[in-house]
């Protein structure tokens, strides 16, 4: 199992606008290819103006295959264009992680069609 932990930093006060844009244009496309994320969370303390989402994959190959298919989807290209136009995001960090042997079971995501 592979966890793709993605953290984004926005311009101050722009997290709500970014999440609304993503909810409208990006999330529906990602659901078709990756299934539901393990979590989607907004920072309450610490580094503000950030949000994190975690995606679950069987392996690095599974992640690569699903993301490659999604990248070809015209709806994903619309999201990328709208995202660039909005200019909310100023930083992105990705970290690929594997659960420890004593981690509670993490379910594989269900694909939403």
C-alpha cells in the first residue's frame, strides 16, 4: 500500500476559494480515477492557509497508472487551467508513505463513477 500525502499552501485567506474551485472542477475527476481520498483536511493551527489530502494506492505502479489516465481526461485539463487562472496556490508538497506494520487497516478507496 502507498499513501500519497499532498499539502498545498495558498495565498492568505484563499483556502476557501481554492477548495470551492477544486470541488467544482477537480474532485469529480479525481474520484473517477483514484476513488475517494483517505482524508481531506484544512489546517486549524500551525502553518495556516494550507490543506492536505491523502490518496491510497496499491503500489507506486497503481498510482502512476491512475494518474496517467487522469492526466488525459479533458475535464482534468479544464481543472488545471482554472486552477492556474485562479492563482491561489503558492506551494505544493508531496510525500509518498507506506503504513507501518502496526498501523490500523487502511481501506482501499472505492471508485466513484
